[in-house]
């Protein structure tokens, strides 16, 4: 049995999973703390980003992929960032009545 | 236009890395599809901060957390299934795949109960009150029974975003069942595991999107 | 063992079940056959849209006061919407990549096929399905929303009853567009992977022909921009069917947010339309000047930077919608940035002509017309990028003329040039040079007579999408001139299509490998190409536009720059 | 004033002609060079091309020069734009309402002007125009003034879009809707009348008096005008987008209710239902285009009263 576990590498993904669960619990607990809205959003999104990075790297095996995969990921996320920032160049500067 | 004289079988072109690269690109299109939703969410949240926070309080954090962990666990079993197949243990791969499918179904069932509860409280349908179908609603004065517009937006987005996510779960489940059958038949095997790998990538992406949906709807109340 | 490769792709094919006739095309995964199928479908739809455009212009022949009404206002709305939907989603966005990209991208990089031949066929089916659906939309009552589907209008506009069923023709059109979008995305993914994984030995990125470069940049835009508009259009469908309001002010929504999401895609989309044609021009001009293209690397890099910067400009379509002044100024500034790589490209093409050995073949004529029209299109873009002038010119005929100068005079002229350029390679037949030249004259004169007056009309404040117009002398005269132009242009389009059809049926057969003496790889193989494109594995040794080395090779009796093992 | 039709004309036209000159020079240069090359380096004249791969210096030149030029253009465009967005403190406010397919201009004292009457303003006075839409997006466009701004329906509490202008020359100018808004988009035309200050004052007093009179004598008719009804419903029997209001009472009509046809006789009950729920019964031959209007019961009564008056006129 032990050999099987070793041969299919149960340990590493399980550790990642445990970390992910811990992070989930952390973020739920953190949401109970009374902070300003922007801080709360930043904390929640920061934890979510860490979780996403873990899933991308270990579950989706990005760490074993050639460089071009990582470059593509970078292009995609950079484009997303640009879209969000530029849209808010409108909404953040709208005059309020 | 032409007369055919010969038929040629194309030699099977195998480029697993290339196929995976293409699949990753496909995943980015899915990501951008959701990005449009997230952008709308971000804009309206900044416009209607108070209403969004009030509305978010009516969502059950416990259920959300439970579902998050279920989905994370299903991702884990997916990874293990692929690892097992790569190690030549097709039966074990199938077992892990069964776990994944079960967890995915569990997610949907819980989600279904949550939606049902929202329907019962008319959080969805209340937005329609007074807006007869087929009529332009633009001039309508929001009636006293309606939620504040910010909350209406919140629930509209909540249902559409989680709905789209659930649709992706359903697609993932169907795919996994097909993969399961193919493993049984042996057309997906330790030497040819690309399809399971891509199915896994898709599943992880669905998980990834939920990782962001969860805090935005359940936590920042 | 390699299967038999003898015979052109027109004879041998890859499907064992369907050996004959229509199905041997419709089920074929051969990139060349798919390219041809795209070509036939697209130019059919193009013809339909030209016809709609003809009626739109005819309606404007006389002002309202004259009582002239060729098409009633209800139909006018459907006509300009369908004209735009066909031209944009069915023809010009997928056009050059799907027809010529499919056919020549693998040839240019020395590959046997694209990376995912079956997905390629699926793209075509999606395209055809969505296209038929969109065109059927007009029978079901049409949509009078314009191709922009701007809410709240697109949410509130009519649904009609047909034989007792209520048909939501606007949602119908939106879903059709969504399906078309997926066809485009899959093509884009396919091309990116093909370029990354299937280049022949020796074909480094900086040895790729410029058409391939432009397709590469285009594909990225297709993959990353199309999903955004796809989901945005579906949100309009959701809003029409379900009581959810994403963009409905009565429910707290903001209609301007739709325009943001829409233009996030649709601005990059204009580069999806123009970049491949720029690539084609970069092939045709060096070939017909027998000279290396001026500044190969800067054109290649400009393609990519246009694609990148193209993401940053979308809100310049929205200066009058009440976006924040900060955003307006920022987007205006960013808009001017894209002018720079575009200008570089135009200068490089013109400089290529210098001290060349120019021959005015039909593709060359269209390519030079491209430079002229596209220059006007690009330069008029500056009037619209500049804030204060845009406030005046926005939503007038000036805008309509501007984008027709880039999309039609630019992109479509580029595609036509490309097909004239590659005709013999694709079909093994040659069209009539005489008629090709005639078609050019009608196209060029007709095009400019149609659209130049519209620039002036726009300056005088003639709003676009008007079914009719007030009786003002300057409007009357220019509208009439413009309508005359449309008649010449339609003649030109008929001549172009006629020349091709005649060439296909009655054209002289040719197996000449390289009739224009081009140095790029796609010409160094049989005409028409065999099923696997190249008889033997290809090793690339030369720069793509090294005409000097190319002529040396030809003199020495070597196939140019290609070593066949 | 320098005699321009509005204060924006000089800035916009300066930018326009600046870009025009640059563009014309570029176009002539490029086209000239192409034609020159075609002739000089034709294959007959020049069978052997010269091998040139590029010239870095030249490429730098034509990267840098356009960059500088476009920055100039950007600057002047921005300058004109900032002026358009900066409303002077002392501007007179006239609220603009737009709907399918009418305009309404409301003056500070409550005077309302319709599409047909147009927007009347004094010369050399800055006018501030908040833009309000009751249905879809329209666009307020006066070509002669170089003024354009979309009239966007806004959620409650959001600031309305606005524009402003200062006319420089008395006269009549066209006012267009520049954003496609449906069937009669091309007929959503009005006029701007620019009057000298004295003429304006006289006109304003007269128009305000006339409106007060109308409101007291026939509140229904006043409503019909101010709600924009007459854009689609005539009072003289002619068919516009919707049925005419003349001779309506007692008329027999075939209507579509939930897709089923039925015949009704027009009476108060029917009118009240149609005013409150316009899509409930659609008279055969017309489109369900009328938007639901927020009307008070009193306003509904006034309108019905006026429709009665119109019918009595017919009877006489």
C-alpha cells in the first residue's frame, strides 16, 4: 500500500490541499474582523490569489511546464489587469452628484 | 470542382505539449469570460457599497465555506486520479475519478439547496415584482416592495455568476463521466492520458474561479 | 510508412469515408480545403451585405422632403444592422485569418497542417452555423440595434410574432454572434499553437514571413478579447429574457458599462480586422518590387505592439457618453500611441518601393490602393482620437467614412489583393488579368466616390444611422454623389467576384510553382500544393524577404532558400 | 465675440485644420512617393532592384516625428475638450429631456418648450444643459456649435450627463439626435433659436405667459405637450407612430390583448388602462412602442378630459 502511495505521489498534493483548506478557514475567520471595506476586500483577494497560485502551480502542474506556458499566463493576467485598471479610470473619476 | 483520385489517411499527429498549450489558451478564454462578470461586479460594488454589503449578509458563509472545501477536495482527487493513471494504476485512477464526480455532485446539490432557499425568500423573484414581462421596465418607479436597486444588482449578479459557474461544473461532470468510460474501455490509458489531464485542467479552472467567487460573495459583507 | 502524397490537395484528401463531392470538402480536416470553404462562404455573405449596403445608400439618394422612400424606416434599421453584422462578424473579423491564414499559414512556416485539424473543421462549422443563424435573423424580423447592440435600446426593442410564435429576433442575432465568436476563438488558439509548435526546421520567429507574424498578433487578440464580448452579448439576452438588469438604470445598472465591455473586445477587433491585411500587403509589395521589405523586424514588432496597444484604447469610442473627463483624456492619449506603429508600417511599405523593380500586377494595384485608402483611414482616425474634434465628429457620417476607409478600403482591399496574389497557388488556375485590372479601377474609383463625400458630410454634422436627412443643399449634393459612388463600387465588387468565378471555371490551368517570383516559403512547393504541402521535410536557411539571396539561388538552379532532404 | 457661432468653434476648428494639414501633407507625401516609385522604378526602367534591407536612422526619424506630431494634436484636442467640460459659474440652466422621439427644454421658471418649438437662448450667454433621458440613449448634437453629448438614462442618484455652450451669433441652428434610438431617430430634429438679449427677454415673457394660460385653461393639453405625447399622437386625425387622439371617444377599435384580437369601444375605462399600462391593449396596425409613464391619477383625468374635448370638436 505504501508503495502505491509513493508511486502515485499522494503526499505532495495532499499537503497542498491541506494548505488550501487552512487558507480557506483563515480567510473566513479574517472576514469576521471589523476593518474598512477596502482592507477587507484586499485581504480576501490576497488570500484568494495565494490559493489560486497554489492551484495553478501544483494542481495544474505549471511548475513542470515549459517557459512558454508561464509567459502566456503572464500575458493573460496582464491583459486582465489592464482591463480592470482602465475601466476604473472611468468609474473612479466620475463626478458624483 | 474536382475529381477525386486518391484518399489518404493523415498520419496521426501527436504533440501532447502543443495540445496542452492550446488547452491552456482555451482556459484563458474561459477566464476572460468570467472576467467580464467580475468587472461588472467590481463596478457595481464600488457604486453600491452599502447595498452590496447588506445583501451579502443574507448569504450563508457556512454553506459557502463547505462548498469551497468540497471543491478543493475534488481538485485533489482529480490530481491523484491523474497521478494514478500516469503510474499505470488505471483502476485506482477510476476510483479517484469517482470521488471527484461525487464531490462535484455534492457541490451542485448544496448549491441547489442554497438557490432554493433564495427563491423561497423571493430574493430573485422580488426583483421582478411590478415588472410585467415584455414591457420596457425603464420608466418604472421602483415600488416600495422592491429591494433597493443595489441589492437587486447584487442578487442578479449572484444568480448569474454562480449559475454560470454551476453550468461549468455540469460540463466538467459530463466530461469526467465520458473520461471514466474511456478509461474503462482502455482508450485512455497510462500511455495516453492527455484527455484526463485536460479534463483535470478544466476542473481546476472551475475550482480557481470559485476561489474568487467565494470571498466576493460570501466573505466581504 | 508515409502515405502517398502525389497529386494536389484538390485530388487527394484526408477523409476515408467521404471520397466524393460536397462531403469530401465539408468533412475535410485539410487546412487548405477549410480555407477554400471559408472563402466561398464568406464571399457569399459579403455579396449579400454589399447588396444591403447598396440599398442603404440608395435610400439616401434624396432627402426626406422629396418623399423618396425606397425602404421604410423599420426595414432600414434591420438593413444597416444586418449589413454591419455580416460585414464585421461574418466577413472582415474572421476573413483574412480564416481564408488565407488557414491556407497559407502552414505553408509559410513549412508545416503539414495546423496544430488541431479537427478543431479547425469545428471552427468552420461553428462559423457556418452562426452565420446562417445571423442571416436567418432578418427573416425572423431582424434586429434594428446596430451591430453594437447598445442597451437600453437593444433590451427594449421589439420582438415580433411570426405564425403565432413570438420570435425574439434580437436575442437570436446575439446568440448567433456568440456562436460566431467561438469559431473565431478556436481558430485563434489553433494558429497560436501552430506557430509555436510546428515551424519547420530553421524557421525561427524572425524568419517567419510577415503575414504569419500578423496572424500571430491577430490570434492573440481573438483569444483574449472575444470571450469578453461573447459574454457581454449574452448578458443582453439574459436581460431580455430574465428579469435581471445588468445595464438597466431602473434597476441601478449603468448602460455605459455595457459599452465599456463591448469596446474592450470591439476595439481590439478592429486590429483583428486590419492586421492580417497588413500582413498580406507586406507579402505583396516585396514580391512585386523584387526587393527585401524595408525594416522587416520593425514591421514584425509593430504588428505585435499594435495588438498590445490595441487593448488600451477602447474608450475612445465613448468620449461623448459621459465617461469621466480623466478617462477621456487618458484614452485619447493612449489612442495616439497606436498611431505610431501604424505610421511606421505605412512608411516601411512605401520605402520598400524605393529602387525596387516594380510591376503593377492586380494584387500590387490593390496593395497600393490599400496604402492610399488605409492612410486616409488612419489619418482620419486622428480627428476622432483628438478629443475636441471627436465631440463634433462622433456618430456622424465622418465616423462611418473613417471606418470604411480602414475596414473596406483597408482590410477588404487587402483580402482581395491577397486572393489575387495567391489565386493560382490555391486553385492551379489563373484569372484574366484584363478583367482583374478593370475590377480594380471600378473598386478604387467607386470606393473613394462613395466614402470621401461622407467625410465632408460628417464635418457638416450629418448624423449616422439616419434613415433620411433634412433638406440642406450641402447634404443633398454630397449624399447624391456618395450614392453614385455606391453604384460604381457595386459594379467593382461584381467584377471582382466575376473575375474569380470566371477564373475558376474557365481560367487557364497552371502548375507554375512561383509565378510572381516570390521568395517566401509558400511559393516553393507544387501548384496547387499537395496534401501535405511539401514533398519532403523542409529546412529553412534564408531570411523570408532576402530577394538578393533568392535570385542567386534561382540562378544556381536551387529551390530558393529551402533545402529538401 | 469673434463672430463664431459658439465659443467652441475656434478650438475645435483649430484642431480640425491642424490635423487636416498634417494629414494632407502625409497623404500627399506618401501617395506622391508611391507614384514616383511606380514610374521611376518600374520593371521596364529598372529591371534589377537594389538590395536594401532597412535603414535604422530613417526608421528612428519616422518614429520620432510622428510621435511629436501626435502629441501636439493630442494637446490641442485636450485643450478644447477641457473647455467643453468646464461650465462657467454664471451659466443659465436649461434642463433637456429626451425620449423617443422628442426633446423637451425646461427653463428655470418652469417654462417648457417642445421639439417643434425648439430651444430658444440669448446670445453671448453661457447655457448649462443637464441631459436627462426617459428611455434609451439619445445624443444632443448641435453641429454649428460643435456640441455633442449623449443623453443617457441614469440610475437614481447618479449625476446626469451635461453639456454647455455659449452662442455667438443670432440665428436658427439645427439640433439633431446623434445616437440611434429607434424607428424615428432621423425625425428627432429640433432647432436652436439664438436671439439677442432684448428679443430673448420679450420672447421669454410671452412664452411663459402663454404656458401659464394653457395650463389653467386646458391642463390636459399642457400635459400632452410637456410629456411628449404629441411626438407620436396627433390631435388632428393624422396617423403618426401611435393612433391620433382626435375623435377617439366612442370609436370602435380592434385591439390585441395578450396576443388575442378583440373589438372594443373607446371609453374612459379603456383610456385609463391604456395610459397606465400602454402595452395592455395595442390597437391593430400599431407597434407596442409606448413607454409606461409615471402619471398621477389627476394627470390621467386631465388627459382623458382633453381627449374628450378633442372628440367634441370633431362632433361639432
